[in-house]
C-alpha cells in the first residue's frame, strides 16, 4: 500500500476556487467580484506607476545582487514599515520600543505572529465572526486554541458591538484578540473611534493581548494615517501589541509577497529578545524573506518624492472603489430593489457584505455568470462603469 493511502482530498480554497471557475467561464460579460484584488476601470490589474519607477531603478542599480537578505529581512524596509503603521511620532518609535521582521506578505506576518505567540505567550486566540477565512487555519495550524467573537450583526448590517464586548470581557484573562484595524474583511464594517475606545478598555480589563492584522492601510479611506488610527490609539494607550502588515493591496504587490510583522513592547530592552526569537522561528520556516518586493517598498517609503506619488495613486484606487459604492447604491435605488442598501455606501474598503444568501449567490453564478463567495461578500474592485448596471440588475432579480 502507498504511504499516501489514507490522505483524503482536501476541499478547494473557497476564494481561489472561485477564480478557477471564473477563468473557465467563456461568457464574455462574466463578472468577478470574488477575489480581493484591485482592478481598474477596464477590469485589469494595475501596476502602480510608482512601482514601475522603483522597479526600473532596482534593475539598473549595479550595486544590487541576488544574495540572501538577513533572516529578519531588509532593515530599511522593516523600519519604514513600522513607522508607516505606528506614525513617525509614535511614543513607541520615539522611545525605540518597536521592531519589525520582514515576512511573506500579510499571511506570513500573521503566521509568524501566531507561531511566536504559541511559543512564548500561549493563550486562547479570539478572531472575529466572520473573518478572513485563513485566520482560522493559520492560528489552528500554529497550535493555538481558536475561538471567535461576534462582529457582524445581520439585523443592523453593522457591528455587533455588545456581543463583541461581552466576549472580550468573558474571555480567559490574557487571551489574544485578533483585530482588523481598518476595512474589515469580509464585512467592510469598522468600529468608530468611540467604539475602539470601548474595545481597548475591555481588552485592558481582561489583560488581553491585541494582535492587529492590517492588510489595507491607506486602501480603505485613501488616507494612510486615518486607516492606522486604531493601532496608534492602542499604542498611545500603552498597549504592547503585534501588527501584521501587507503591501498586497495598498502597493499592489500581491505576488511579490511583501509584508512585515511589527512589534511594540513596553520597553526598548525587550525588542532584541523578541526579534531574536522571531528570527529563530522565521529561520525554521522560510530561512529568509524575498528581496524584490521589499526593495520596491523600501524605495517608495524612504523617498519623499516617491512616497508622495504613492499616496496619490493610493487615493486613485480608494476613490474608485468608493465611487463604485455610490453608483451601485444609486442603481439599486433607481431599480427599486427590495430591501435596504445603505450598507453599500456605509461599509469601507475592498469588500461589501451584501446580505445576499448562498442560494442567491448560486443563481448569480449559474444564471448571470457573476462570481462571489457564498457569504455574499463582493469585492468592489471587480465593479466598473461598464459592468455595474448588469451587476445591479442581476442583484435586483435575485432578491425579488
Ligand atoms: N489579512 C486579511 C484580513 C486579509 O484580507 C488579507 C488579504 N486577503 C491578508 C491578511 C493577507 O494577504 P497577503 O498575504 O496577500 O498580504
């Protein structure tokens, strides 16, 4: 018998499988609102002009080679990443109580953080219900005991604040809470500043540990500082924390796997210890991170002119998505589509949690060639002025 006899077939990844189905569909007017990747007005991926510039400069730089990066990655990249999320004037930055490790994008940062916590601060971990599906697998595979806290209240199509606070208050002392600082995936619902205060208070009361997963800084509102506000608030309040950062969406480096795990500690002397243990874990999983994406980001973050260009291009992406929200809401209103749809304009970031159910999603896919996940989440970036009316009419049909 084979050594692999007892290995069952794993179910396909829900989102990546949707992409496969979409690609196989030959209908010319098919619409992909499944995968969370930015698309321009013509439904095409967009390489930011500032990224092209940085790439050319890297290729032409004769001093660069293909040697390994250090285990913790490119230092100019991790330092700039930490400052990007924490803010240059963050107390953690001014007091040198921070550090970063370059990771395999946001997913790798979440995993390294999970591995670190599992080894050095093991505790039950609470992730939002719902959340990015990979959170369940990453924290489980890292060896942590995974629980959820309520996040989405379907009745108001908004934040389940009371349930969330009650769960934080009822969790065993010292639990880990994974929080999305902006553009919550999949709901598009973020706590208000006042709600963040209550969340922080409850986390402090339980002596819990906050772990932010920040995959959309600047991509949500178009403003890098605004999207970092929740993390900065926690730091100002004196919390120690981890932040996973991804440059997939906000710089569009998806496949280059460029990310960072940033830590904030109580005192500067703790940073080398924590970083050294993270390096040990990193060495045993990926040895050292890839160079190209980190070089691009480092160049953009550390050059005033390129940074300014990036913030402009970031706004173009964020604003196009926000515009699509307005148009979709207007079309559904014009069609008199049953139900309330304000949440389309109220939600933020890449996704709208439409409230469509799995049966409606199936009709959209089978009859209209429109691809979205069964939970009714749509990626706003998949919509553009050419396809949005078709999309609205299909939604109108399935909810009637
Ligand atoms: N966390 C969340 C909440 C996300 O939505 C994503 C992107 N889908 C990620 C992490 C990580 O993505 P990546 O590994 O491409 O940076």
